[in-house]
C-alpha cells in the first residue's frame, strides 16, 4: 500500500512540474546560424549584420577547393565553413574550421551542376545543400541526416519560421520541409508547367548567365516579418523574367500560395531580390541598369533609380533603408537611401569598382574590388560616406570573386570562381 501511494505521489509531482514548465521544445527548432549561414547572409538576402565588423584585418590563411565555386561560402555558429564546389573528381562539398587555419573537418562528393547554390548552416551547424534532383542534409559529420528528391536543382535553401526549410529549384518547384526530419510540410507548388520530372539537369547551363532556359536563376528572398517569399521567374516563351510573391501562412493550408506576379521591372530583374527588415519592400536590380523598389504586398513599383551600369549581384540593405548597389563589371560603389516614395543617391565613388555584393557589419562594408596592379583586393569601407577604411590584396587571385562572408567572430572570408578561398582575422 505504501509503495502504491509513493508511486501516485511521485506521478502527481511530475505532472505538476510538467504543467508548470510548459512546452520548452522550441529551443531545438532549426534556425539560421549566427554567422553568415548562406550566401547573402540572412534569408532576406540583406547581406547585413548588425554586429560591428573589424576595421583592421590580417590574412590568416588561404587554400583552394580544387574546383570551381559559383557561390560564396557559408559560415556557421561555431567556426565551421562550408563550400559547395564543382570539381571533376574527388570531394566537392567540404566543411573547414575557419578559425583553425581552414583545417578540413570533413568532405563528400555530391551531384554536380547546382553551382550557384551555396550551402546553408543552421544554428546547430547542420548543413543543407542542393544537387540536381535532390536536397540533402548533413549533421556536423559527413553522414546523411536525410535526402529528398526534388524536380530540378535547388537554389540556396532558406530556413523559415518554426524550423521549416524553403527549397526553390531552378525549374520552379517550391517545397517546404521540416528541417529536422526532411518531411514535406505542404503540397509542392509548381511555378512552371510541363516540366519533365525526370530531367533535373535541363536548363542548368542557362542559370549562371540568367537566360530563359533557367526559370529560377537566383535564390529567393524570404521575410518572416512580411510572411512573404519573393523570387524571379522566367516563364517559358516569355520575353523577360518577372517577380513572383508567395504568401507564407504558418500553420494554415495552403502553407504557400502565389500572391502576386509583377512585371513592373523594365526588361526584367537580374540576380536575387532583397527584402527590407520590416518585410514591406523588395529591392532588385533591373536589366535596364536601374535599382528598383517594389511593394511586397502586391508587387507594385515604389520607385526606381538609374545606376548607369548593370549590377550582376544583389544590393545589400540595412534596417534603416540604406542600400549599397550591387557589383559587377563597370560598377561604381554607390549608396542609395530609401525615402519611401523615391530613392536618393547619398554618395558614390567612381574610383572604386566593386565586383561583389557589399557584405555589411554595422557601419562597415566589405567587398572585392578590381586592383589593376595586383588583380583583386578586399576593400573595407565606411557605409556612411564611402571612404576607404582599409584594403587588402587577395594573393594570386584568379577568376571572378563570388562573395564575401562575415563570421560572428569578426572573421572575413572571400572566395573566387576558381576555387580560391581567403580567410581574414581581426587584427
């Protein structure tokens, strides 16, 4: 009798404790890593971090992926670096320790062809990456967590609300997965009809130059405050790409639905869109050499401003609405303020040719620029007035710079299309 009473008492105590504590499982939900979890930083593609970046750096290490790179590297929460290389043989997906002279932690060979897709690292340093026909997830070791089939090659994946993973393929299939389990959370959305589900390689050659054969040539932008996904789409037979807004309704059915279609950008958009911190505005380069700002509620144009060059990488955007225009051949370093109904050039530097998107940490920006005497330099500049703070050569850099990634520990990593990776530490 005493034993039965004791069991009942302990059970009551456990039930009471459980009721008092509530559900604490949210801490295990995957969320983006605290470093530079994927190309262009956060899911909105803002290329902005609020933490102050270092104004003085030193080159700590450099090494090669022994292949080509089509996207910037990802930096995780604990010093891991992930790169998705395109190589003729051997390892192509690799994870290094960026704070330990780029010591390789592990590597694996995955299907080739999704060159423009960067890996994504979550807060637990789990890795997500696409290959033609599949989206893969790895733990901190090289063994699969899960692998799921998709139609096409995934662009850079994004973590959404509640541990959900957004995957948009180059053939226009949109899926949402449970990032832990790899289960599909909603009915896939097909933005392009008549696609052969068995041919995930079709049109991949058109993706880097963003030509018509690649319906979705750039990674989407996702805004949690706006519950909106924005992406560019070149529909079959169309004379230019358009922008598409997908409404995200967590916990509802349908989870994702096509909200609007916009052809406001003259001659169509180029490169990934970028969503403002409050989710109300999407910024995108136009093929007409203008920067465009559109309303995320309906895709209507708010304003556009001439740049007089064609940016081939997205702009970067601060929460206050200061936009640094994207980079590319013939680019000038230019800052534009969003005044709501118009954009205003704050400053410009015709003497600086940025080749990448300007990655930003606080008031400092980091970009790779043309250096006539030695190829390429990493430039550190003040985003308030554009003045040069510091400049560092990228020794023997060849190819095209694919981006600058900023670590949570102040490290800065630049990479080139020829697979060279340069790690800088705060001085």
